[in-house]
C-alpha cells in the first residue's frame, strides 16, 4: 500500500493506492514415501506447468524419520524448479525425525504470504502434538490476516471426505471439532491434508477440505473414489479460487 499525503485548503487528504494482487497458482501433494518413481514423475509433470509458483507437501515424505531418508528426499526435490514447503507427517517425525525436520526445514509450525493469500502450516502428526502453543499461534495468525485468503495445512485430516476411513483422521476429535469451528469463524478458504492415500474433497461451513495423499506411497482408496496418483493445482485470482486435481494417469 502506498499512502500519498497532500494538504489542500488546510485539510489533509490521504489517497490510498492499493496494488491489485496478481493471479497465481500453487500445487499441493502428499505421501510420496516409498514411491520415488511415481514422485519423480509427479515432479516432472508439475515442472512443465509454468503457472505453478510453489508447492506444499502435506507430509510423509520419508518412511521412518531417518536422516538418510531426509537427505534422499532433499535430493529428489532438487528436480523441482519451485520451492516446496513441507508439513510434518507421522512417518517424518518417527524416532529422531523431529530433529531432522528442524535441521533441514526449520520450524514445524509457520506461515507465509504470497500475493493476497496467507498460508499456515501446522503439525498434527501425532496425538497430543497439537497443543495450546499451536492453537494460540493459529488464532493470532488468523486474526492478523483476516483480510487475506487463508489456507491451512495439516498432515492428518479433520475428517475423511471420502467416508472410507472415518477413523483414519486427527485422533483428538474434540480438538478437531473446535478447529473446524475456528476455520469457519475466520472464513478460512481451504484446509488441506494428506495421510489418506488418495484424493477426496468436501465442504463444511463454506470451508473447502481437501485430502491429497497420492504422490507415490501405496494407495488406500479405490480408483473411483480418488485412489490414483495426483497433485492438486490451486489458482488464486483475487477473491476467486479454483482447485483442480491433476491425475497422473491422465495424459
């Protein structure tokens, strides 16, 4: 925002010039562990889409939290032409995984801006990890960015949009319910998770919930319910947002 101040007839006139937000696209995918060939193909397809400016991995990019696996993942994503933001998954945080996540990616809870959108990365990889610290961060961050298009990312979904794995979700159900109330109250646009290996989408209280866990790990869902390798492309154009699932098998 540029503020231009002028004195006219002893009155202060403030002209506010707000630069319009440029339209942009980003990709979201998750659960690429143990699927290097598929994941490399996925990265190659995303690289060919020049509209994608960055990506978010919803977690489980390694199998058992070992440093060697982290290094292997880092080597794989060197092929990406854009930055990848990472969410902590349950496999990523096994053993000393939290130590390696912090070493190679920094905090497991953070946020960033891009154009008129705000992106919040949270950690619900294990029961009890989503504590007061995270909840306070979420509330204060949403409060400070109410006028932006807000996107929230976890590893475990709040619920299963496919309705195939209703118990394969965030285990702290009361916490999840309160979180969904928070997302609705602050008019969060999208909440995106992984963990369930496939693609699913549903809307609750005007918030779009997406599960994208088809980046290479063995698939859980049947093909007709989203059990295919994919990533999700989201385009933000001012206040208009479009999401599109890109099926790797569809050329």
